[in-house]
C-alpha cells in the first residue's frame, strides 16, 4: 500500500500525519510519500511551521527566503515523523496547483490513500474544509483521509 501524506507546511498537516499513524498498520504500508506543492505564482512564501528557520522579521529572512527550501524543510519534518515506523519514506516537491499536483503524484505511484489536513488557514481552520482537501475528495483516484486538528491544539 502506497500512501501520500500531503503537507502545506502547517501544524495541521503534521497533525493529520500523526492521526494517520495512530491507527495505520505499518506492516501493510510499503511506502509513505510526503508531498509538498509550491505555487509558481505565490506572493507569499511556502508556510513552514514545522522546521526551524530564521525568525520572522529578521534581516536575514528576506535574504534566505526560498519557497523550495521551506517546502524541503517542511517535508523533512514530516519524514522525521515517520522515521523508524516501518515503511520506506520519500518526498516529492512539486510546483503548481496543490490539488492537481497531489492527484498527479497519486496517479503516478499509484497511491492507495492520500492523507491531507482540513483547511489550516483563516476561517477554513475552524469552519470549512480546505479547498485543496475538498478538491482531492472529489477528484483523487484513491480514498482521501482528511485530518482535522482539535481546536485546543496549538
């Protein structure tokens, strides 16, 4: 069984990965593929709440800012979450529309399951499912597990 764990660099995506791990049988999973998608037209950096980087607002932040580097750091944090769990773990960094690129990876593998967080930003964190998760539920070639952080988690 091949499983995609999608991350947007948010704590919610880490929580979704942890929820999946809490009930999945690692003996039945052959590979966990961590996927991050950077928008080529992004006006804000890839959000990375998962790994250490230069503190926001510092002088070096603007110099060191790299969308790919932030995505690589976020995927490394999720890869570490699965380290020693059993299945092989790999990563895929893509550029484009998050839902479309995750679906492409799912088709290429082929994936048996996609794990994604419910909306992690703005009102979607508490009211609505995120647009990427919603698009995946409707268009993915395999089942989609949508994890939601408990409201009391920080």
